[in-house]
């Protein structure tokens, strides 16, 4: 009996330490979780509030560069290309002789027209003498008045022949002048496809002449940005722009927007703008490509730093700190992506407190100790980066 009691006593004594150990082990996770939560509550994180301000940003648009004047030089008559007075790439002045087309028929037509004019003038002179003679005889009643009327009609017919011959001579002279092709304006000669001796017909392309001293840059602007542009600026004032060349260097001369198309392309939702640029070095050519860089203004833009946002499943999120200092994920839609900044389109307001740093170390529902930063200073620093 005493042996059994001893055995039970030993069992109780052995099981008490084991129970204590189990209790300690069971309490450890709770203490650890509580410690972590307390640590999170005491850890300080910088937060920032979105800034509302007018923002200017540079937007680039693909541009098609064209010469202010660019025309094809074509023949207006048939013949053989007799002479070429200029070379490809040469700058020519207005009225300078470029080509001559040989066609002896036009000179012969002019000579015939001149001879016909002389003959008509001689006939008219004879008719005039006859009228004077008949008029004298009719005055003496030697001949009837009918003879005088006939003489006067003959004179009128002779004068009509003079007019006709003079018109023919003018036409022949114009045709002969068309054998000489001159520059309609000052510009640069393009490729000359035909050589001396080539047979050319009416409308044959001889070359293209481009005045590149100033160029137009045509570019398309989305309808929304067009409306921002028109409401933010006086439409009657020319807007300064710059031109980024194909080698990613800025054109040396600034330009200005001159014209906006009268309608929006329904298929693209864009409207065409035209800017003019000086080209003193003749660097830009007709058909060149580039990008027009234009400063745009967004009124009352809501700005947040890009480093405060993160992307998840093709959406942008930030951690918003609530009144209880608990962080919650919230998605937003950006209106614009600027260097270091987002212009918020929807999803956030100026009163929101946004986690600025530490987005990789917190999670949904964590409680933090926020430290509000000066948003204007932060934005200014980011804008300078």
C-alpha cells in the first residue's frame, strides 16, 4: 500500500515540471506576436499628403517635317532636254534658268505668226488708203455710198486679222518661252532624273525644288490634350515649341505653333498641329522626321511621388494611413506619369496620408507611427532629380 502511494507521489512530482514547461512554451508565441505589434506601433514611418498645384511638363509628339515650299518642276511642252544649268543640291534664286527644252517647231510657229501679223498689218494699211480714196470720191458723188461702206468693211476685216495675228504671235512666243524652265522661287534643287538629250513630254518631272530656309513640323495631338492646350493659352498667341531631331539633339532654333486643323480625325481621335521653325543652316530637309517638344500645363494637378506607389496586377497602389494609424492598400489611376511624380486622375485626395518610405516592410493592416513630411519640399526635391 505504502509502495503504491509512493509511486503516485513520484508521478505527481514528475508531471508538475512538465506542465510548467508546456505552459511556458504555449505563452511564448503570444508574447512574440504582442512584442512585434508593439514594435510596429512604435516604429516611425515617413508619410506625405498629395500636393495640389499647377504643373508644367514637356510632352513630345512625332512630327513630319516639310519645307515651307516644295514643288515639282515639270515640263509643259514636248521636246528634247537641251541643257541642264544646275546640279543636284544646288541653291538657286527665283527666276534662275534651270533647263532648256529644244523644239524647233515652236520657233517656226513664232516666225509664221510674226509673218502673218506683218501681212495683216499691210492689208489693213491698204484698206485704210482705199477707204480714204473712196470717201473722197463719194464726197464728190462720183461713186455711191455703198462703195464707201464696202471699203470701210474691208478695213474692219483687216484690223480683225491684225488682232488675230497678234494673238497667234503671243501664243507662239509663250510656247517658245516654255522651252526655258526657270525657278519659281529660291530653293534647293533635288535629284535630276533626266539627262541632256532625253526625250521629255508634257508633264515630265525634271526635278523638285524645296525652300528649306524655314520648315513646317506637322504633328498630331489627342483631343484631350488639345482641349487643355486651348483652354490654358490664348489661341491668338503663338506657342513656343522646340524640335528634337532624329539624333536626339535639339534643333538650334526654337519654333512656334501657327495653325491647328479645323476638325478632329475620328479614326484616331487626334487633331493636327503645325509649327514653324527657322532653318538657317539648311540642316532640316523636306521629309525629315523628329519630335516636337511642347510644354503643357495641368491646372490643379494632384501630385504624389512615384516611389510611394507600387504595381500589383497591372494596377497602381499606395498605402494610405488611416485615422487609427493603420495602413490600408488603395488603388489609384494616374492621369500622367512625370519624372519622379504621378499626376493622380482618380482614387486619391489631397487629405490622404500616404506612406512615403517603407512600402516593402509593412503589410495591410499594420499599425505604424506616422511622421508627416513637408510635401512641397519633397516634391521640389523630386522635380530636381
